[in-house]
C-alpha cells in the first residue's frame, strides 16, 4: 500500500504539480523564470563550484536518461567487464564532484552575509534536497554494486510503466529502502522545480545566439 502511494501516486502528482505550476509561473510572473544571480555579490567560490556542479550533474542525469530510453544499447555498452568498471567508477567520481559542489553552494550561502541575505527559504529547501539526492545516489552506487546494470531491470520497467499509464511496481518493490529513497527523491526534485530556482533549467538560452545584447536587472517580487 505504502509503495503504491510513494511509487505510483506520488510520481504522477509530482509531474502534474511540476507541469501545472511551471505553466502558471510562466504566465503569472515570467521574469522570475531564472536562477536569480548572486554572482555580483560573490564571484570566486561560485564560479568553480557552479561549473563543477553543472558538468557533473548533467553527465550523470544524461546517463540516467539515456539508459532509460535505450536500455538495449546501454546493456550492450556495459557488456564488457572493463567498460562496466569504467562506467561505475566514472559515475561515483562525478557523484563526489556533485556532492562537493552542493556543499560549496551551501557553505557560500551560510558564510557570506551578502549572499545569505538574498537566499530564500526555497533555496535552502532545494539545496538540502539536491544534497540528499546526490548523496543517496552515491551511496546506492557504492553499496549496491553494478547499479548501471540492475537499473535496467528495476527502475527502467517501473519508469516505463508510469509513462505508459500502466503503473507496475513489482520490479522495484523488493529493493532496499536506501535505493527506494533515491528513486523517490527524483520525483521530489521534479515537484520542487516550479517553486524554486531549478525552474531556470527550462531556460536553456538558445536564443542567446541571435538575440541582441541586453542589460540584466533584478526582477524580484516584493514579499
Ligand atoms: C526516479 C528517478 C531516478 C532513478 C530511478 C535513479 C536511479 C539511480 C540508480 C539505480 C543509481 C545507481 C547507478 C550506479 O550504481 O551506477 C543512481 C545513481 C545516482 N543518481 Fe539517480 N536516479 C534518479 C534520479 C536522480 C536525480 C534527479 C539525481 C540528481 C539530482 C540523481 C543523482 C544520482 C547520482 C549523483 C548518482 C551516483 C552516480 C552514478 O552512479 O551515476 N538521480 N541513480
């Protein structure tokens, strides 16, 4: 019963909330569709941790998505022992980089009074959720080896069943709770998107290529 709520009802609710509220935020206060910059308050610490965070998490999430979209190809790729080792070690290395980067984000906001002053409650919730999620991912990879392979026979059928609107949790129900918390965390983060600065992920700046230069100003709602 609890599994049905957490791994069927909750994922659908999270996606619904993310879509409806993101559309609402776009039409209601479009100019908050960003990751409000704090770069001019403190630049040095931000630059290395931000670059490290974005590269590590994008590669990790790309691997999550590609494995789910092309499980046959992914399985074949991991068929050789050396390639499997390489994938696991790379994943764990990138996870460590991601963990250290989020810790640096949190440290920067805690220790710099100017940056702290512009940090909202939503920022703290998001940073805590991201730290928990990358730490759980790292622990999953470390403690339950060869996740790159068993992912294909557990998470992938579950996610696919959700997409096909024929939810099945048999493949993930017997997994240890640490792993299930990581799966759940994925949808917690989906639900947080429209309420936090994570919404900036939708603003991949393709139009920067052709748009004219602009002067950027803060546009923040008075609370
Ligand atoms: C429902 C969604 C998700 C599922 C089913 C899932 C599943 C998994 C699995 C099975 C692993 C172990 C892979 C291995 O041992 O090689 C893993 C690792 C990891 N996950 Fe996720 N994950 C999800 C969402 C996320 C999200 C949203 C994030 C980050 C914001 C994330 C970050 C990580 C990290 C950092 C690792 C460790 C690095 C790695 O081994 O790839 N995951 N995930």
